[in-house]
C-alpha cells in the first residue's frame, strides 16, 4: 500500500487518498496535531479522494475533525465515495474540483454488508440481528451527516438508496460543498 495519508507542514495540508483503514484515523489525528503544533492559528486544507473503507474509522475521523479548534477545510479531488464522502462533510468550508464525482451507497448494500450477514451460517439468529442492526445504524448515521445543514433529506436518502453518482455542480446545488475549485489549485503529490 502506498502512503495514503500525506501531511505537508510547510504548505499546511493533509491528503487522504485511496482507502480508509484502521490506521488511517491515527495517521490523520497525528497530522492534525503536527499542523496544530506548528501553528494553531492557520487553517488546514484537507484533500480527499478515494473509495472510502472502514465506516467506523470514517465516522471517528469525521468526529475528530469536527472537534478540533483549528479551521479545517475539505477539498474533494477526482471522486469521493462512502467514508471519503462523509469525511468531506467535516470541513469548515467544503470544496471540490470541477471533475469530482460524489458516489453514494448504503452500508447494507455493500458486499461486506448485508451479504456477509446472510452468508455466515455459523452465526445464530441473535448475531445475525446484531450485524444487521449495525448496518442500519451506519446508514442512519450517513443520512444524518449528509442530510444536515438544511439539505433536502428525501433527495439525500434517494441518492444513498440508488447508489447515485453526482457531479460537483450537483453537490454544490445540494449544499454538500461550498464551492468548486480548478484542479490547478490541488497540490501535486
């Protein structure tokens, strides 16, 4: 695995690319701390691209970013899906490049979601129910995060349930981002 979290103290950015793994939370938390130690009064640009990954880690990163006293702006690059999409919503200001795609899905629709519950014959009914409840809870949390700030709840729910892919322009209309940036503004890594 290439480095999927890159931190540049001098240019004040963090770049999350590819997937979200259990180690990702530690890497991002450490990067924020390093940037805060360097200068707690300067903003951080948090660039995101990727397929998402561990949903619990994604929610913890989202919460950590919302709790920090520093201004962290998020910038979506190329595409954001699943946990990457959720993390993008933690930014004080949220941006995307013109060509960014926002990809939605419900946790229970993933291969490691409800199918895992159904194919695991070793689980008893109580464990099946617990796993299914967890997936529905993840979907509810996604809906709450993506539906906050006056966004059209029914439209967000429809995007999730249909595994939709939308453009940066549509994301701007839905208030999922605050603006669109040219790709030339994204640092080369």
